[in-house]
C-alpha cells in the first residue's frame, strides 16, 4: 500500500475499544486519527454511567492503554473492584484520552457518515488494495470534510441504533411518530431521569437484563412513588427472573405481546399488540437490543454473516441461538478481515446483532488487528483471551454479556449467573456491552 504508507489510520469511536486500538497503534509506531461523534471520549457510556458492570476492573482495561497511562503516572483502580459506567469513564477513559499522544489525534464532535476508497466506489476492482481510504466526517463546526487514511478500524459500536419495538425486525406502525413517548434504552430511573417516571404508567418492552435493570429500578421507585405503575410486555413467556415482583403485583406482566402499532396521544401512548390487545402508558422503555450502523460502510466490500451481520467467519461462532459469551473463542485479524484490505470492524459492532460481546474480547481483537497492520503476522495470529469466571452468559433481546447478575434475577437457567449480588445492568458497546454513535 505504497500510496498510503505515510498516512494515519482512522479509528472510528473513542470508547474503550477504540482508544485501545489507538494505544496499540501508538505502541507500534503507527499514527491513529480518532473520530468520536460525542463531545468526549466514552460519550455513550456517559448515558449509562449509573450502571455497574459485572466484571472487575482487571477485565475492563487494555494492556497497551495501561502501559501508556502508567508511563504518565496513572494508578490503576483496585483490580477486583466492580466499576460503574461513570467510574470507567472518569478513572480510565478520560485520563487515557487526555494523554498527549492520544489527545493530539482525537477529534470529538466528529461523526463519521461514510467510508470509501479514494476515487472509487465498491464496484471498482483494479488496484483497489493499493488505494487509500476516505473517511467523510461531519464536524462540530458544521462542516463536512474528507480525511484520507491508510486503513480504518471501525469501533463505533451499536448504541446509536436500537432494535425497533415492532415485530419482524421492523418498527411498529406509528413508532417513528411516538418518539417523544419513548425513553432511552437505559434510563436512570431513580436518579437523573426520575421525573420522567415517578407517578407515571411505564411500559418496559423486551426481555433480558436491560429489561431487568429497568424493572427493578422502577420497582424501587414505586416504593417511594406509589402512583408509579409498571407494565412489562414481552413476546415470549415468563421465566424465573423477576417472578417475585410479578407475583407480588409490583409489575403487571403481559406475555406474548408482539407490538403492532403505537398511537401517540396528548396524555400518553396506546400500544397495540398483533393479537389486538392494547396497553396505555405515559412512557415506553425500549429494552429490545441494538444493531450495527452499516450504512456508513455501503461503499466498502464487506463479507458479513447473513444472520447476525458480523464478519462471515465470526458469525457462526457468536450466534446467540447457539453460543453464549463464555463459548466464543478468541479471535483476531484473520476472522475480522473483509474483502477491502486494511478495513476492520471491531468491538461490539463486530458482533453485529449478537449480544454476547465482552470488552476483553474487543481488546484482544484490536491487539491482533494492529499487529497485522504493522506486519507482525505471528503476533496477529497468536490470539489468547482470559474471560471473567462469573457473569451472565446467556442473553436474549436487549442484553449484553457484560451484565451484572443480581441475586434478585439470577436463575437456575442462567449459564453462568454470578454468585454475588451486584447490580443488574447492561453496559453499551463501550464497556462490555453496546456502544454507538461513533463511541
């Protein structure tokens, strides 16, 4: 790639995996150019800073990033402590992003809207692998600019695109016009967002640990605000988790409730199921999971698994119908490669629609990818991975593997429910869960 030899490599997203990629590039003597859509590193995590991770600090920090930080005098948090999202940002990501080697290459308020090859769309083949990439970015000053780079590591996550409330993978009829009645996926029910939920009819839609996190928080809120009414709509049947709250009448459960339509009213929203049942609510909390933004990559040649939208060779290894996070083998550059040479999707976005991603997996991904880009094929192909011994590895819509398993919701059917009562939560692609918005 002679024409691109002296160009930087673009890293899309300044979450944990994106910043880890930058740290590995710097260690290898390569120049990163980091684009973050939010106002600061870890901007997506800021939206769920109240959530506590299930895994301790030692699984949440990248080795190359730690080496850069320690050279600047940084002291690592206690390895066995369980950080919240806010602590992950404040005590790790913010100091890492502030290092001169990284801050000088980090552009915030920079949303990537397209990636392509310079001067050619995806239909052109001749000399394609020798042509640099162009990353088109909307900057916070209102200008859109093209940046020419030697390669691209897409660590933008999936937080920016949630799965729709409707069935069949489509938005429910009227969902787009009812957005002001739909909350963020992980609201701070008892804290920052309390006023939006206290004393109101709240409908949580979806299963999994993101739903459990919200429902348990709502139950806590209802103890202090008795007029708060909690409804829970799921497509499937009730399992053991949250059964006690349902049986006690704290949560009103509606099973087999596939949503067909939403109708926004002056006083709330009416949600209609496929079978004709209706529920009235003031606010709807979507706990339906996330999906990757592939539109920005439409001019690249990708090879994706048709089911989960991960790299084709990785897809069968992470399909949540057959695998949990604890059964996914370590993998690196070879499995993450696409037909467009020197382009990689890493982190939560590399898992497409599968919710089984662990942050430690993302760190090993970028270590291997950067080794491959630097020409160290032996290091790139030698992939190893140490995973937490506890956590919730079985997951369904709206969950991530890096989710705390509270005693209140741990079940006999959980493949690896944690033995300690820590907070239920579902980090985004940044920490161990979902990220997005180029975060």
